[in-house]
C-alpha cells in the first residue's frame, strides 16, 4: 500500500509539472503572437502608404493646366 501511495505521488508530480510547463508555454506563445502582428502591420501599412503616394504622384502631374480650372 505504501508503494502505491508513493507511486501515485510521483505520478501526480509528473502530471502537475507537465501541466505547469504547458500552461507557461501557452501564455508565452499568446504574448509573443500578440506582440508580433502589431509591428508587422505598422510596417506593411507604411509601405502601402509609400507605394500609394508614389503611384499617385505621377497621376497628379499628368493633369493639364487648363483642365484644373474646369473641375
């Protein structure tokens, strides 16, 4: 009986340590995933705005001077 109790204690400690380790990994992964997209989205947004500005600049220069007043 004493051996069964000792075996149960060791088995319980192993399962508890796995639960703690997996919980800490999960929390760390969630924190990492919440930090990463924000920086990437800002960079993508800045690149998109820069490319839009480059694309619009030649379009604005193609308008003839006489047509500006007509609108």
